[in-house]
C-alpha cells in the first residue's frame, strides 16, 4: 500500500512539472526577442569612425594580412614573425584570392566606404551651415569663414578685433560668445577629432610671456581649446597646435594680408579616407565664403 501511495505521489509531481515546462520555452523566446531588438537598436545608427575601423579590419582579414601566408596558410604553415603593418590603409580594390571570390567582398567594402564618405560629407555640410547661420546672424562674416576641404571641415577665425588683442593669447570678451557657440555645435557633433591651430604674421614678438610667435600661436590655440572644453567638448577630442607664421593664406607684404594670416583654424579631420573620400570631395561644389574685404580681389 505504501508503494502504491508513492507511485500516485510521483505521478502527481510529474504532472505538475509537465504543466510548467512551457515556461522554459517562453523564457527562451523572450530572451531571443530581447537580443534581437538590442541588435536592431545597435545597428540603427552608423558611427562613421567605427564603421571605417570595421571596414579596415575586414579588409585586413580578407586580404590575408592578419595571418601571414594568406590563402596558402595551410600549405606553408605561416611564419613566426609578426607581419609588417602597412603605413597606409589597405586598398579596397584588391581581390582576396585569384578565383574571384574576394572581388565581391572588395566591391561591397568599397561601396560601404563610399556610403560612409558620403555620409561624412553630408555631416560636414550640415555643421558648416549651422556655423554660417550663427555667423550671418551676428554680423561676423568678415571674421569667420568655413570651408569643406579634402582634409575635412575648416572653421577659420580671424583674430584681430574679435578673439585676441595684439600680442595677447587671452580671449577677448567679444569672442567668448562665438567660441561658446562653436563649442556647443562641436559638442553635438561627436564623431571627429578637433584640431585647433594658431597662426601669426611674421612680425617678431619679444615679451616675457611670448618670446616668439611660436609661443603666441600655441597660446592662442590653447585658449580656444580651453573655451571649447568649457563649452562641454570632450577633452580627448581636442588638440592645440602653434604654427607661428607658417602656412600663410596670402602675402604678408600688406597690412591686409598680415591681418588675414593672423588667425585660428579649427579642423575636423576626415575619418573616411582614400578614393571614396576623394570622390565625395569632388562631388561637392562648395566654395569658401570670403567677406568682401577679405576676398581675393581685396588681397592683390
């Protein structure tokens, strides 16, 4: 009789367990759905810099650069020495192997690179437009110009009577609002580094604070970087460089030319490089805006 009771009790417990087995399937399905939506969310927006990094990594993997020996690895066994890293990004037009299977991958990578370069060009133009709108609204067109070049987006700020006084690297009160606004726009655009370069004219300077134009140009670039950091730009994105009287925009023979060469340039360098970036630049018809008093005719 005791044995009969145990059998009946075991049958009841087994029936209860079988009734709850659907919970395991339901929990697995919910977990898979959650993972699916997380993946969909992660790929819903494209980060240009991460995309280009992925592109280069895939190109290295498919071209045999990661493992020495490439396609013939099984035959040769590879080598124990580390491969030399190429100084330039790998070409997206090379085929992986001779049977043509790599050409489709190379074409897909090239297409993706072109899309990334086009998206980056679009972002540059949108940021340029926002800066231009602020400049026009506040009557600063004679002091601030923007241009999209092969190197990236350049915001050019003439220093005279705006950012700095003569022989000074302290931001003038009239330039603080401009730097705060530009800094807020750069903070919202968080996919590029920000290289701030200071330039002077060749007129020598000898002061206790600035023994030469090198210190003056570097100090002005650092002041602009500090203003951007105060506006909320991530410090790791910022870089300050002093160029003294190098890289003049025009001749220093006239006072007007020297005034134009005294400037600070903010460069957002391109992440997308190579043929795709060059094609995007050629497709752009944008030309630099010059105020009437700083146009090519006024600098002759």
